[in-house]
C-alpha cells in the first residue's frame, strides 16, 4: 500500500517512527514533511497529504501534530478525504470499518509509541465493512459533490 505521511514540528519525531514502521511493514511511504523539529504550520503538510490521498496518488494518509486536532480539521477540508482523529485501537479500527477513513490523524503528544504502533497496524489492516455504512459514507460523498466541497 502507498501511504502519504506528514506532520508539523510537534509530530516530527513520532512521524519518523511511523515512517520506519510503515517501511518495516513493506508499505511504500511518501513523506511530505516536515523534515525537522523547526516550527512550522500544520496546514501546509495536512493539505499536501490530503490532496495526495484525494488525488489517488496514495492509497491512504497519516498525519500527526501535537493534539491531532489541527491536522484533522485541515485534512477534512479536502473533498474526498475522511480524516479521523484517533486515540486508541478501537477508534482506529472503527474509523476504517464504519467510516472508510482514508487519513489517520494521530496526537503525537498524547499517546505513547507502543499504542501509536498498534493503532497504525490496526488501521492499515482493517477493511471498510460496507453495508449500511456505505449508505452513510455515500451521503458524505454526495454532500461534497453537491456543495463543491
């Protein structure tokens, strides 16, 4: 699977560890920055990852910032993106199973490495369940199309 990833300065160290994990799991990684701990603006990297996923240049995306809130708000502004801020394995799993989330947002300051690793693994391994959930996801897609989002 091809995964686009990005973070701001607060998420940089965790992003580097997630990149290593993704490569260990034999995924192709597109690292869209940031490339250091120097202060930067999360929307720049969030929009880059979201556009890459929405444009089908990557299968899924992962974004990190201190709380995960900023990157999730930003990514969800891009049509075709369903970014989910997750805090544990269950929310990571359900974001895929019920919402077909295509961008995982992680709070680098709030969860430890072991949990983050498990969340990424669960999120990547979980398929969209479809069924009644397809109807709901299709309503989101329809709204985006109708309103030019």
